[in-house]
C-alpha cells in the first residue's frame, strides 16, 4: 500500500477507533525494551509501508491515549485535525524559522497569530513582543530572563557572581515546578525561589506575600519577579492577578503571569473575566498545546518590554548576521531557540479554521462539562475540594478522608482498568485527592457517567481489599 494512503487512512480512522481502545497501555518496560531490541537491530532495511503500519499499531497499543475522550488527566488535549495537518506540513516543508528570510510565510503567519493572541490578552501588539516556544517551561524561562535583563542588565555579562544582590522569585506552593529548573539554569539557584503559603482556596494571598517579601528584604534578598498563575496545574486556581501586579510594582519587581493552561480562557467572553489582571503582566506564558487543542509542542511568550527581550537574547554570528529592521526580526536573535520548526503553523491553522467564536465555544463546552461533573460527583457523595471556573475538578470522599482507602489506590485501580484515566494530586495543605480535568473536546456526558461508575467501582473495590 502507498505509505501516504496508509497514513491518511490511519488519520481518518483513529479518532473513531480511539473510543474502543483502552485509555492507558498495559505494558512492562522490560517487555517493551526486549521486544523493540529484537525487532529493530538496524541490520536490514524495512519497506516504509511495512514499517509505518507497524509503528501505527505499536502506537495504538503502547500510548497513554491523552486524546481519548475518557482521558481526564493532565492538560494534554485531544487534537484538532487542523493541528495534525499543520504539523505534517511543517515536517514536509521543514521551514527553518531561525531567520526571517529562510521562512517568510511561516514567520509572518506566526506574527499574525501572535498579534491576535496578544490582543486577546489585553496587550498592545505594537508596543509588546511575542514569540512561540517549545512549551510553557521555555516561555517561563523567557520571562525570568527578560526580568533579569530588564532589572539587572549587568547580569547578562557578569552572571550573578558580581553586583547583583540575591534576586528572589516569588511563587506559591501551587506554582508550576518549572521555575525550580529555571532557577538552576539561570544561576539564580533554587534558594531564590521563595515559596509562599497558599490561602485555603489555593491562591497566592497578597498580604501573606507582602509580609514574606518584607522579611526577605531584611535578610538581603531583592524581589526580582512575582509569579501569578492563571489556572494552576493541580487545581485550576487563579491567583489575584491585579493585586499581585500592584504588589510587584510597589516593590519594583517584574510580574510574570503563568497562564500555560488557563490563558486560553481569555478566548471565552464568559471565562475571560475571571483572569482580569493578566493584561498587567510584564510577561505572560500561554501554551497552545494545552487548551487550544493543538499537538505538543506549542507554547507562547508575551512581553510588554521588547527592549528587555532583545537584550536577553540578542546575538549575531559571522555566519548568521542578525537582520533587524523595523519591518521584521530574526527569531534566533530574539528568542531562546536557534534552529526552530514552524511551531506556530498549527496554532494559526486551528484559529483560522475555527475562528474566535468556534474556539470560545469549545472552551465553554469543556468548562460546562466540568460543571456537570461537579454536580454528578456531589450526587454520588464525592466531595469537591477545589473552587474554580476552569475545567479541573479535585475531589475526595468520606472513604478517603477516613482512611478506608486512598486517592492513590482509587486512581491506580481506575488506570489499570483502562476505561477512563484520572490522576491523584496533593493540594496545598498536603491532602491527597483525585483530579479530573476535561481536556478533550470530544468528551460527553456519557463519558462522565463512565467516570462516575469507574470511581464507584474502584472505591468499593478498594474498601473490599482494605476490609
Ligand atoms: C504545563 C504547565 C507548565 C509547563 O509547560 P510545558 O508546556 O509542559 O513546558 C507551566 N506552568 C503551568 C501552570 C502549567 O500548567
């Protein structure tokens, strides 16, 4: 069979076939390694159609199907066809986005897309900058680097050894852990990540934070960045962004909003209002590969201080003199990556196909389904423990709280059965609970029924085991 026909028919069949596949693979690492080792000694050539058919069947069997309508897991979405088409075209044409002149169309489509997204955040695209990143971690890194370049320009030359007084980055216990890695990579060191206790609603309380900052200043720290999260990873909590922005301003610190998942809510007129204050961020992280239903990896970084971003990344080499006119910039000299694939193509194609109202509808629909889930859980005596308008539901049960079973045990029974997939998470005060996130635009009320019955089964099962 022609290999392209094979791929096309697999792409056509997969979304429907997916419903009948187990969400989670049953596989032992040793088994898989031995099998692959024996199958692929690379000592002969394999016809591409045969190889492709084999890879497709292996991917079917040994993937946690995050695009499954009953995957209620982390922020890995079901993917819209436009994103799959775009990623395939990006691989086919392989445009190199380091320089503008190597990929005029791909670069301009990214610019168009980012300017539209900037406006959705409440940024002025003419006075701010934006670029695509591999994901939220790189966008968060860009935010910290821009803050250092803005507040401590000497750092770019001397590193943190000279001159800079112990810059501090303020986060909450619910902030994404990528900032720990970033602190290591930038030389700030993980001790610069100043953890602030959350309020009961899992948000960063401005008064607690102000006290923490004052104590730190007395000990010789200097506030560099305050991180506000618009939709925390564990529980979808939205920090009080406006208040945090003002606090940052009063201490002369940078305000970075991590909206990796939640910023997409800005496309919904109803949900967007809950993210008020995001427009006050000096920089913002927004992942398209989470709630915009495009394949990984596609992150976005937005910053209101173009000169800081330029200072952080500006470089030129003899073989690639950076061209920067007022008309265009070369991405390699204004972003972290050098050779780069056309990340933005899939975001452009998804937005262009569905338009603003189509995107808003998908986002509202997922939030609505999470509201239904909360209702169904309560009807079945599960207790909702987080409070958010975003589609992440954290919940517990008397049987868990009394110690008759545990969230981990229930999640593991459910994952093994493979009908649905949810996870366990530890929230602020250390309570371990269950977490279900609506990440697929194809999830339905029937899928919620299946989740509820799996939960009931696992709870009964765990009780019986414990007894
Ligand atoms: C997922 C996530 C990140 C990390 O983004 P990646 O795209 O996985 O690198 C950062 N912050 C938050 C709030 C997230 O949810």
